[in-house]
């Protein structure tokens, strides 16, 4: 996130109004809800994790035990079981 000087982007009247609330501080102005992207969409992490989870589910269906998957993917037993459960629900719906 880069720093933008309010003097460069805000109309003078709005700048003066904001200065009555805050001066000389950094202010974060969030994007509108409809313009936000979900976690990992810009970096590709969301797709990578989805592919990994699908791989875990397929390996489990092919006979890999939860213990083997834990060791292979360095995840907890609970995480592996959650992934399998969520993928099973997605396939059956």
C-alpha cells in the first residue's frame, strides 16, 4: 500500500472537513465492499490451496491414510480431516 497526500487527491473542502477530525496522521480508506477481492485471489494463493486440497482428497480416496497425508503435506490431522470433509461435501452437492 502506498502513501498518497490528501492535498493531491481531495477537493479542498473535503480536505478541510477531514482536518477537523484528523491532522498529520495516516488514514486508511477501505475499498468499497463490491471492489474488494477475497484473500489470496491477487497472489494466486487461493488457487494453490484449492489445488492442494483437491490433491489431498484424491489421494485419500485412492487409499492414502490421514496419517500419510499429514506427513506428506505437513498439516495437522484435524486440518486433513477438515479438507476431506469439505471436499466430500462439495462433491456430493
